[in-house]
C-alpha cells in the first residue's frame, strides 16, 4: 500500500520549485537520515529535492519559500495562517515555527507567492493551501 503522503508528490509536479544549493544539500541529508523514522515525509522531501531547480542563494527570489522563511498561506477553509519554516530542532508550534519534516512543511518548500498546493495531513485528510506572502529569512534564521 502506498503511503498517503506519496500522493502529494504527484499533485505537486505541476509547480516548479526552486531551492538554494545550501538548502538542497541540508534537506537531502535530513530526508535521507529520516527515512526509517519518518518514511512518508522523508520520501516526499527527497522527491521534492530531486525535482527542484537548484540555484545559488543569490538567485533565489525573495518570494520563494526557503528554510527560515515566514510564510502566510490560506487554507481551503479560507483561514489564513503565518508560520516560519524551520529545521526539526527549532520547531515550536506555539511560536508558529513549523518543521520541514511535517506534511505542511514539506508542502511549502520551494513554492512562491500565488502558488497553491494540495497535500495530505498526518490524519489522511486532503488539504489545499495557497501561498499569500513570503518573507525572506533573517540572516540568523538558519
């Protein structure tokens, strides 16, 4: 049986995603080291890194979600949320810091303002979100 998160990969292929060289290297390593513990998320993140356009950080537009970005998105229910995309050790949902190793975190990476994506939550629900705004990370975010 296919893991429900694997369906996300098929849905996201319509969107081009862009990641910096540094994020690509760190996220690929993180996904590989998480395959046994979090196979669904790790496989999705690896697939995203395989298909991503990799560019030097200086060529990543400010409106692209990368590690440390603060992202405002609208869910399918119309609710607007703002989160910061972080590595697992810095995650704190009370502070709005979402790990890249969560379904929503993996869904956000590499997207740009105005793009929408369908994804599967941990409880198997099919959700959609639209990127409303992206604030580039502060220099100390990573």
